[in-house]
C-alpha cells in the first residue's frame, strides 16, 4: 500500500522535487507583485530603497511550498547519505527505477522480505522528520540532534 512517504521518495529519486524547487524559484523570480507607486503629490519617495537580491531571498524564504520541498530534499539526502550501499541500491531501484521486489532482491542478493525491512527502516527514520514542520523540528530536535 502506497502512502505519502512513498510518493515523496518517488519524487526525490525521479528528480521531481529538484524540478519543483527550480520551477518555484523561477515563478517567484518572475511573478511577483509590484505595488504601484501611489505617490501623487509630486516629489520623490523618501524611504524607498531597491534591493532586488534581498527581495528575491525574502520571497523565497517566505514561500511555504518552496521551503517544504527544500526541507524534504534535505532530510532524504541526510538519511540517504548515512545508509549502506545495499540499502541505497534498494531505495534507488524501488523508487527511482520502479523495479519489483523480486528484481531488487536479485540485484542486492537478499531476500525480498529483508529488502522490504530495510526500506521500512529508512521510511521510519525519515517519517519523524517529514511529518512535522521544519520550524518545529529545528526547535525541538536541535538539542538532541547536532
């Protein structure tokens, strides 16, 4: 049975998350609301400064959808980098190349059940991090997790 984590992992390994991040950044860069100058009284605006780089960074940091994709990518990369090679192979073959459990077990020379257990351990590890918002996780887990 597929769940939300399977969808997120599939998006990560097929490159959908990277594409979504790039597209969202491009959207924010090109489609931002410019407030019209309502200065009718003749004279110049006094406290106006134009910092396009800072404005773009602020828009990206305040966009919740973009930050959620970046958070998902960072968490999966962190956990993926600390797993051993057979488990990496299982995750890539299952979610990136959409292979069956039988084909995966033949590739890594392990039982199908063992492959599923390794996948489940990986999903258990990332589920605690992805089930909550990045702000709460940083606030509560920063003491315990360096």
